[in-house]
C-alpha cells in the first residue's frame, strides 16, 4: 500500500513557503524598526501581498518575500513617528536605508543606484564590504571574518563604525565606474541568490584593511 502523503496544492505550497520564511522576515523587519509591533505588522502585510501575488511568475519565493519585507519596513521606518521613537545607538531607519534600499533594488534599479552611491560615499572599502555582507545578506560575523581575512572582533567594530558613518551621512566623491560595477553585481546577487561574484568583489575590497 502506498502511504505517501498527498501532494500539496499550489496554495498550500505557497503558504508553506511563507511559513518557512517568516522567522527570517521577522528578524529583518525588527532590525529595521524599533517597535516590534510594527515589525509584526509589516510581516503580516507581506503575507497579505503574497496571497495577492501571481506566484507563478515568482522564481525565488524566499528572495521575493525578503525584498517585500525590507521595502515595507523601510517605508514604515521613514515615517516621522518611527524616527521619533528611534534613539541614538539603535538600529534606525536612517542607518538601514542604504543596505535596505539595495536589497529591495531587485524591484527598483534607481533605488539600488542611490543606495549604493551612499554606501560608496560614506564608507571605506572594508566598511562597505562588511556592512553589505552583514546588514544586507545577514552573513554571520565569523563568515565575514573568514572571507575578508579579519578577526570577528574587527568585523563587529567595523559594523558599528559603518552604521555610525551611514547615519552621519558624511560623503566623499564616488567613482562612477566603481558605482556602476557594484550596482550590477549586487543586483545580480539580489535577484538570483548567487553571491559568489559579489563575495569576490567585496573580498577584494575589504581584505587586509583591518579596523583601526
């Protein structure tokens, strides 16, 4: 007798995709937003939008849900109310904007270009490498340290310093060719989930530049 469970319907499979992604979506939303209730509301809104989306055209549900969560969290985080609730030293919407916009750049190339221009203008090579890998793609500190030939302590220091510089928004001139190349590589990584080229680019920038 064949006791194999029945195949899931498309609706059930789509619901299962969301359930698997939900813990990570909550982590993303809560890192952008100060108020955990707001973060929960964002993830619920993503669920509603997911149900209304033509999932047949979605190649990577996890990437789609991540992008939607970051976009909605940033939109909420940019409101005056949430900025007022934020305090110095917390993970604010302003600090999240550059990387967050890059993540949602799978849907908006203009947002990608502006966000990465900010990252390039505000951060050193090692800072941008660590910041993008940690804040946009949630790499563990240990993995970043291995990729960039740093110590975990260095990585943590660089993340903190990069957040502060992004929030201060002190800018230097940006090389248009460097900006265009990073935008192209990042967009490809965000859209496909294949991070090898992005890792190689950032490793070349950040390797050997230790935290002061």
